[in-house]
């Protein structure tokens, strides 16, 4: 039986996404997420806040950095991942973070306008922008959808 590691969180960004690039040029955005839980105990409202670090790779990270800002309420689906690292002082540290598979705005108290990004190759050199529907450079199939468009 395969183990399942998935999480869905709804919360507010604690800071603007920080976009960096790996040595190979792959984008990675990271940001904090505050998740509030409100409940009643003995007739009084209590509030608990949990803070999570979120990491988004590739196009997802680049789109997050271009679209999201501190305070935005978003929905994150992904997986928990633990990693270890050494501090500058040589101390071992461990951190658990959410590696995002999907990100989106929460529409409970907000409205958004979706701008679809062309999935054509950016280095085709054809000048101008393509908004889907034929022509242009070679297209790399998406690992999840293949040649099928997600919507």
C-alpha cells in the first residue's frame, strides 16, 4: 500500500513571495502562510494561528511571485516535506515545509480576473505574443496533461 502525503491549506500570505532561480535556471518561490482556526470553548471564541513555509517550483513559483502579495488569502495543495541543512555556524537544523502542487486565490471574500499564460515555447523568436490556438514554436507537453489543455 502506497503512503499518501497530501495537505490542503487556506490562509493568508505573511510576506510577498520571494522568487529565486537555481543554477540551472529553474524558478522557485517561497512565502509564509498563516492559517487561522477559530473555535468556541466554554462559550468564548478562541483563535489559534499556525504558520507554514510554502515552496512553489517552476512556472507555479514564477506565477505565484507575479500574482500574489502579502495578505492575500489563498488555497494551497501540496505535500509536506522535511529537509535538513547546516547553519553558517555549522549547526544542523531541520525544517518542514509545504511543497505546493497547486495555488489559487480564495474566492470567499475576493474576486479575481484570470489571465491565461501561453504555453508555447518562449524561445521561438517569432516576435509578439501568442495567446493560444495554433502557430508559433514547438510546444513541450505538460507532464500531467500531456497535449490536453487543462481547461
